[in-house]
C-alpha cells in the first residue's frame, strides 16, 4: 500500500496509544498444519479449499473456502454438545462474532452470537444475513456444522469483518452438553490462521529458523517498585558486523507486573551513554532515554514474531550497534518484594536478505494526556502532516503490519490515510481492544 500525504492516528479512551507500522524497505505462502486423519468428520470435505487444526490434539478441525461476498466455513469437534467458532480481532472474546451449533429436540440449532467482553455471548440481532447454516451434525461423539459468513459485516457493532486474504484469529469452545453455557476449563482455545493466498511477510508465532544465530538481551534483576508505573532502562551492544538481520523475535515475560518491553535503536549516542552497557538497570523518573529508533516491542498477548524467508530487520555498523531495552512495570496495588530480570531473545543472520524491514511509529510520545471527566468516550487524534510524509521515498512505503498500543482504558484505534484531501480506506482499525490480547494486525 502506498502511503502519502496525511497519516491520521486516532484512538478512543486511552492513556497511551502508539500505532507501530511495519514495512519492507527495499513469498512463501504459509500452509496451516492440519490433521491427516479426517475420517471421523461427518461432512463433505471436498467443498473446502483450506484446513487447519485448532487444538493440539487434532480433535478440533477448521475448514474454509473463500468467496467474493460470503465465505464457507466448517468446524468439527470430537465432542457431543454445543460447538462454537468465533471470528476475533485479537484472539480475545471481546468483540468476537460467534457461530454456535448444537442439538435441540432432535434438530440441529444454529445461532449467531456476539461477545461484548468476557461474558456470555448474546444473540446477535441479525440471525439471517451475517451467518447462514448450510448443514449440521451431531453423532457418534462428534459435533460438526458448515455455515456461510459475510466477508464484510453489515453491522460492525456486533459483527466482524474477516481477513479473508490474510491472518485471522479464530476462537473456539466445545462441550458435551447441548445447553449453551460456560465451557469447562480446557475446552476452548484460540488459533491464528492464514486464510486465502495473500503474501506473508511475518507471522505472530515463534518458529524455528534454519542456519541462524541467536542472542539474548537481559535486564539486570530489579526490585519492582511499589509505585504504580515504573520504567527501567538497560543499554546493550548488538552482535558485531557491518550488516546483520533480525529474523525472529522471542520476548520472554518473566513477571505478571511487566506491562511491555520496547527495544530502541541508538543513533549518535555519546561515549557516556555507551558506558551503561553491562550496568544495572536505571529505574529513575529523572532518566531520559537517548535512543529513539523503534526496533520491536512486546505486550501481553504477544508470543513473538518470525519473518518469512527473504525478510529481515537490519542492524550492525551500517545501521546501529547499540540498543536500549525499556521495561515498563505496572504495580497498581503497590505490592512489595517482587523482582524481575526481563529478557528479549533474537534469531539473526549475517547473510543478505532480499527485503529489509523497518518500523514507523505514529503518535505523540512526548506529551501525556488526560481523560476528560464525565464522558463515556474520549477520542484523541494525532496527525502526521504532509511536511513529514513528503520526505518519504517517492515510490512510497508498503505497510504490512500495524501494532496498536494502548493502556487499560483503551477501547479502539485506527490509522487513516488522507490523500489529496480525501480519505482512502483505513490502513488499520482495531475496534475491540483488549489489554491481555495484543498482537500486530496484518
């Protein structure tokens, strides 16, 4: 996507919001793992073009075929009660558009439900157009059904669009009881599935990378302060070499108090700054981070990131050699005696890649803002003006992933592109933010 002119980032009810765009500077298509044994599934699988296993045992299978207006989905589970499949923005229940199948007095029952949060999903107003049952089965300890869903929802208040040519979060739940109620522990899950045949640059998963090296950046152990918010910083020297490329990112959450990790590239720092390497973490409010080049991040809900072959983030003598690891601890209850030594591991290579990947941060990092009291919703906007975007390459940049960062009160966020005074389709929109379920959007 070519970006030019105004870039407008808007968020609602948030104490911090920084959309991060990932783009190549300059494919293989992922095939989702599927179970080889599908003989137990009581529906015609020839009607589908894709298949993914949703659980670790192979007992919950998803099938699909992408269409122009509607796409067809099939789900089967080795269970004898209700079965639910949800389309989610983030892998959370919040905002999920859910198909539920069960048996009721000898007939298969199909419902479209919507989850406003971690509560029992309510029946959607539209029970005819958004989702339509094609067939349903419950026999011999198996529940399965096939349905159609609109790719572009008519009512986003309680329905969801589907990323039919990209990555889509699916959530699922099953039971041995046909009464729709809270599932038992373990009878649920979430899976990130690649639909369609679109190109993939990165995946939000930890995967092995052949013929690669690795390194880990570790913050010295700190006693987590009882203050609600604390930022700690440690300086690190990257592996040597004129030009290296990060191929995979492996964050490690070591404390429930860890709100996020951010790795900044350091450009033009002083010798005094470099002396921080190997020293204890600095957790003082008076410290000013001299590094501002965004490299990567971690927030709750993220597992890691792996780039597809041919893509990598550059670092080294030709780019940057030092990085600052920022850890943000959140301790609203003032609990004393907690300690942490956060770390971030990376897979990298010193061999050339076909396409270099970089990051663009949108938002206002310098000025904090407060929420106006007495309002149910507070909207905050930031604009990247033509004076900034005119300095971009003439051919533009191609964005392939957006990470929306907000705090607990965040509700939704979007990044708009305004070209020649007219808005084109939003670059990215997050309608149902959930603090515990965050990952970049393709």
